[in-house]
C-alpha cells in the first residue's frame, strides 16, 4: 500500500508518521509537499499533526488553502482513504471535508498524555481490526481538541455511525472526567458519511511500538491496510 | 496610488451565540476571583484590522467568509474607516 | 558622548579603551555595538577567568565551549549537541514571551551547529507560590515554553521546578536544548573565504529588545524595569520552525560555509563573532536589512534583537540556491554583506560608512575583569543549625504527606503534560523518572537527559553545593542506566561587582570543576547569568547542571518504578545525619540553614559505577537516587511510579526522622530479584560501597518499620493534585 | 436590580505598534496567496464583550489593566453601550 504524508509549513509529525508507515508497517510512503497537486499512485493520504502556519488565526484555517488541498478533495471524492491526525483533523474540518469545528481545550492548556478511547463503530476502514467497544490507549497532544457541532448534526452523525472514537475511562466508561478537552459527547474521532475520511485528535503513530508504551495505534493503521486489501 | 487610497477595515469576530467560549468562561472566572462580581458574561473573539489599498468592503466580506472567520462557530461584523 | 556611554553601561575606562582601539572617538553606531558586545551578558568579562577552571575535554568531546553549543560523540557516526541558557529577566517582565523566546534562542544555538533539535529541558525557580505574582509567573512561563516548544515539534522531556522566596522578584528560567547530527555534518559559526556572501535569513528586523542585552541582562532588576517594557520580544515559533527545516536542508545540501544565529546584540554579535572566528573582515550593507519599521536607524538595526533570524555565509555561486531553499520554506534570505580580507567589520548606510572597527575587538578582545571576592560575613551564621531546639513532629506519616504535597516535592505532571514530550517518537522514558531517555533510532542506543541544581545547598556552601549539583545530575543519569558523558550549565548569580557574590561564584565554579573532573564529565557549553537581584537582594547562587549520558543498548534503560512484587529493595550508599539545607527543614520549619550534605566524590563515583554495572548485568531492575526528601520520599516515588507498595525494615541507630528524611548523597534505592541478590552483593563488595537490603516490593501501601504506613492511592491523589491546587 | 442596570462594554485589544504580530503576518500571507493583493497589513488582537451589572467604566479599565490586556505588548480601547 502506498501512503502519502502531506507536509504543510509547520507540520511537525510528518516524520513520525513516515517512520511508522515505513519502518513499523513496512509499507511504501512518500512525503507530499503542500504545493503538489499530483497524488497519483497513492492509496492513503495522511495529514499529520503539528502547527500548520503556526496555528495562527485558527488551527488549520490557512493550511486548508494549500494547493494540495484541492487534490485531497478530489482524492476523497473518489473514495480514497484520508486520515487527519490532530492538526490534520483540524485542517479537514476547516476544509469542510469533515463536519464540525474545533475550539480551545476547556482547560485552555495544551495537554499531552495517554488517554483511553472507545471504538464506537468498527464498520469502517479505520477500525475493522478492533472490536466494537474495544478500549484503545493512545496519546493526545493538543491545545484545541474541543470538538463542537450543532446538536442536530451530532444526532445525525450518531445515527449514521460517524462517531468513531470517544474519550473514555480505562474500562470504557464515557464520563466527563475522561474527557480531556471538553469535546461534545466526548468525541475524539469522526468520519465523513462515506467513511473514507477520518479525523482524530489522538496520535496513533505515537502508539505503534511497544517501546513507546502502547501498540494500540496499530489497530488503526492495520485496519486501513486490511480495508485496502493488503 | 496615493495615501488617500488606503482604507482601514476593522473586523470583529465573536463566538456564535450558543457556541461554547472556553476563553471567555475562564476570563469570567478570573474576574470573579479578582472581586469583579458585577461581570455577568464575557465573550472573547478577535479584533482584526486590515489596511487595504483600493479594495472594497465587498472584498473584505469575502475574506471574512473564506478565511478570517469560521461561520460554524463565529460571527463577524465589518466597520470601515477611510484614512 | 560622555553621557551616552554611561547611559549605555560602559565605564570611563572602557570608553578610553575603545578610543585606543579605534585611534579616534567612536561614533554613535560603534558605541552602541561596543556597549552591547562588552556587556556582561555578551562578553563574560567578570566570569571568563573563573570559567577557565572547568574541564572541557574528553575523547568524546568534538566541540567544547566557544561555539554556539558543545558537541559530543555518541558513537556510530552520530553526535549530540547541547547547551543551556537563561532567560530570567525577560521572563520576569513578560513570562509567556520571555520563556517562549528563551526556547527560541536556545533552539537556534543547536540547529546553528547543523543538528536537529530533539529535546528541550526547562529548569525553573520561582518565589513563594502563595504570592499571586508567583503563580502568574509560573503559569505564564510554562505556557510560554509549551507554546513555543510544542509548535516547533521539539519534545520538552525534563526539567525541574523549585520554589523559594529568594526568587520572588527574579525568577530563573533556564532552558536547555539537545540536538542530534551526523558527526560529518557539523557546521561552525565561522565566516571565511574572501568574497563570500553574508546572508540574513528569517524575520524582518524591528525594534525588538533594543537595549535588551545591556539593560535587561546586565543591570540589576528593579521597579523601574516596567518602563523598559517596549523592548519585550514576541516569539514567532512558526517562523522558527521554518528556519530549522530550511537550515537543515542547507546543511544537508552543503550550501553553507558558516551559520550563526542572531541572539543578544543581534547583527553586531553575529557578524563580529563569525568574522573573528574566521580571522576575516566583513562588510555589511546595513541598508539592505529588511525592516519591519521603515524609520529605523543603523544603530538600531545593528543591535536589534528581533527573533527568528539567522546569518549564513555562502560562496557567491551558491547564493541563488540558498535563496531558493529559503523561498521554498517561505523565508526571505537577503544578501546583506560580504566577507573581506583583513579583520575590519565595516558598515555602510546609503553609501556612507557608519562603522569601521576590528571584528575581534567586539567579539573576543573585550575587557576582562578580576573581580574582588570575599566570603560573606553571614556565611557561618547560616551554616549553624540548632537541631534539638526545633519542635520535631512525631507523626512521620504527616511529615511525608506534607513533603510530597508541598511545592518542591509534589508531582510536576501539571507542568510536563502541557509540553509535548512525545513528538519525534524518541522519548522512551517519559518525564517523572530520574532522567528522560531518548532512543537514537539510527544506532539502537539511547541517551539519558537530566538537569539539577539545589540553590539552598549552594547558598549554604557554594563549593560543596555545586559539587552536589554535578553529582546528583550524574546520579540521575546513572539511575537510568546511562554513563554520564558531558554536561552544560547555567550559572545564575547576583551582582558580580559585589565581593560576596563573586566569592559565591568562584567557589561554585571551583566545585563544579572538581566534581566534573572527578566524575569525568567535561563541561562542553554553558551560560552565565549575573545580576539576578531584586532591590539589592540576590537570589540564592543557583548553578544549574544539565547532563547527557549514553545508554549503550536501548534495553538497558531503567525507570524509578518498582516493576513487580516480590523484589528485594536495596539501598546503595550510606545514610548520615545530613539534615542541613534539607527539604524537611524548609517545608516544615521554614528554614534554609545548616551544613549541606557531605559529599565524598570517590564514594559517589563508586556507587554510580556499581549502579550502572548492576543495570548492565540485569541485576538491578529499577533505580532511583535519593535526593530532596531523603529515602522516604524516594521510596514513595518508586511505589507511585510503579503502582506497587513496599514493606521496609530499617535497621538503624539513627533517629527515625533522620533515617527517613536525611538528604545524604551518593545513595540509590534499587530493586534486585532474589536470584541476583548474591551477585549484586558481591558487586557492591567489589566496588567497596555500603549495601543494605531494606525491604521487599508488594501490596498497595508503603510501610516503613512502625514509622510510616500510608495508602498509595491516597498519596498519589495528594501528590498529583498538589501543584495545580497551589497555583490555582 | 433590573435589566436596565445591565451594560455592555466592548474592549478592543491590539498588539502595540512596533510589536511583532505573527498571527497578523500569517493572515496577510494567506490573503495574498488567495489573491487579495490589495491588503497591505493585518493586525490581529482580541475583541472582548463584557456584560456588566452596575459596574463603571473605571472598573472595566481596571480589569483590562489587570487581566484582559497585557499592557506590555498590547494596547486596548473600551467602548460602552448601555443596554
Ligand atoms: N519544569 C519541568 N519541566 C518538565 N519536566 C519536569 C519539570 N520539573 C520537573 N520535571 C520532571 O519531573 C521529574 C522529577 O523532577 P525532580 O524531582 O526535579 O527530579 P530529581 O530530583 O530526580 O532531579 C523529572 O522527570 C523531571 O524531568
Ligand atoms: Mg533524581
């Protein structure tokens, strides 16, 4: 499977994603510069974490106008797999490829730590390897992960199964205490209606090796590989 | 073009009514703890000043729609001032 | 000129020296450049002689002090680059931006050398947290470090945080950065090659920090500082991130002759240092410098401290390529001058020559002073401690709880969770242990990083206190399985023109030198910060040590966490009545008094080697050094980190309070499985170090004789929530 | 007290002249790349709306000095509006 990791000015997790895809998953991967527009030959696009354009103005607001984003839109429209991690998720929101918006964490502080996530829908290209209700342990690292959307939209998303991951306690209990940023309904990750575009605040690439404390991120990567028939 | 073509636009971006405003809430709490109990609400948004040469308010509105505000969570208002 | 030079902080003697160098009176631009470059901050005029005592070499040292950062070989063709710096005064004025630009500055020092920054550390000192101003400063500083460091994608993996009223008006914000590079990719801050282009890369130049170097860093800090506010610099981490990537690309494509960051004294410093190191002259077209404010004068442009700028030297035929790389990264790269024969640094402004001086007269031939040193009259007084006259509590559970819920020993989670400590996927021991451990993906090895410096000990005895800082830092590295390789430091002191401050400084450096030499950890870089005073009161003399150790095989890293039940808990080293300067005295009696702990460097070294060897041979499964709070606090930390209790039987003739909370040096709490106990014991014998089996891991309580019996879950809650509560 | 005692204050916080405004610079760059070449400068600050019951402008000024603005790097202006 061929991955493309998009590099925006200010991205800072592109090398981490590249490393995991190449060295841990053993897949082909190349960087895609934000001014490129030719995505031929790629099976999955990764929008990595970081601070594109310094996160100035609003997270992801400037990056979404990068030339590559037009190509990403076409790629997604044709059903291609797109995963936005952290800042990548914020960019997908700003670009309208995923519904909703991001606010500052209710603590107003950046927070970096391992959290627990409950898999809410395993019927997606991103979660097929997990059990429904399975609890994953993956780190977050962000200052603006407080996901918001109108109640009506949230209900719709629930109904369609677009809510993929929720913050929870170690036993899977979805409680306010388990919510690290105040996000609506403890949402940590969502899909578009076609399920080929996935945005999540946690960093699966930081939980893909035993030595880093967890391999639960592999569920996500390996699900994508399986979905692509690898 | 001359200096006279320069215009200033002030743009006031505020969190939409009904949307959570964590920063405003934190400021409200801090003001109360400083003894400013008369404050009932705080909303924090952005104050953007554009210096434009020969542009129109229409164009500034476009900039807001496209980039400067996010309509899902924010409202904006433009004021122009010739300079 | 007479008024002007004084206002700029130059002495009459220094002014005459300038006249002698130039053979004429300096003009305003030249005077500004000299005043900054000859300031304490840039010239080290008070400290230079004393610093000569420090050992700086070892077979692994590739670059010692003198460059932007030290470079140490870690094998396999790779090297680490590191340095520590202070941003105390800017942070006292504006904590967020002060700390943020501190990170920006130290990170530039690292990638200037051609290394990718892979970690930051942040030793911090503040006044009493019950003061609202202190809380405002702590929160602002931590947010600033987070705001800048996180954006760069450099993990902040360790640091320390202590509170003492002496830092009330003058907090210490020290920052350290560590970089990684191939040994073959080292770039030096050198200009050479007549005709080569001098290129300024990055942000435009504004009026930021004009007067910053001399006024903010070289004078005492007092009420009037508020009026110096316009010189506050605002950090732009996004541009810095682009600079990192662009400079590393320029390095990899071998497009540069030299590279130098712009810090204190801005262009004056960068141009004169690179020219002086390269034994060349340089011609600068000041009017080509891109400005943020159009009406700036040459004087302002030459000393502006606008952040996120780099000075590169490249061969003329490579200039276009350099500019192309920068453009791709969204940066401007402007040719502002050229390297010339000779040694003159000349500046032109709209066709007119505005300065003309010998480059080394700015960079390396500044004044050097032998300041007067005198032992303070109060030194003996503070060393006295009447232990028996104190009202010592008999409830040791309570003492333990007070210590670990107090500002100095409670969990720092609240701080490090605001830092991205995981990005780059190298952090294999997270904050909360003795040292952070980073894997080197390319070699299968790892490095351990730690920083330390107990200002109370140094205040009570600058010589021994500083030895302890070095020893403790090395001990943290050893506890993680690392072999200490080299260190950096930041020496935070008061006004060196006062003999008692200079005595503290001299004694401290002597202590650092002796310990570094004995423990074989050369000092490869560092920073001196004087004038840390408020209204004439100096902070405790606070030398901070930052150290890098090497772990030969990634699997041989250890944390403080008790790993499993049923292990023997062994105390390496000996406990004495070392209560002077202790956290117990400070937290429970409000005292900073007595003799600081004794230190026998020979024993220290033997204990550390025993620990490292025990880990290498897998006899030791976890290790934690005993520092502030003594063995009781160390044991509790091991329990909490592993979520596992312990039962301890202390067989001692010491008073319980002393055994529990004495801060005797050269001790580790380690765990050893039954089957390895014999070998561990003979290792200890061979190394001739005290060795005591004191208990076993297991359960969910920490029990020590009938002195202490606490439930871990409760202690965890108390210890982890304390800092946020204290700062609320 | 009645609704009539409620007052609204708008506070406009902007980066001090001469102080770097990275946010504004980034927005300027983005506007240019979107083709809005007429924009010559962008400065981004904060727009704060306080709802106060029975307070005075004097008190609001105090709040700005103490908490809402950072006088070291920011300027502010208060507008009051009775409501
Ligand atoms: N300011 C800080 N930033 C990041 N980590 C910190 C900070 N202060 C303390 N820590 C981390 O907390 C842990 C305990 O620190 P400390 O008690 O100073 O260790 P020690 O006494 O072993 O030197 C270490 O992992 C340290 O790196
Ligand atoms: Mg330690």
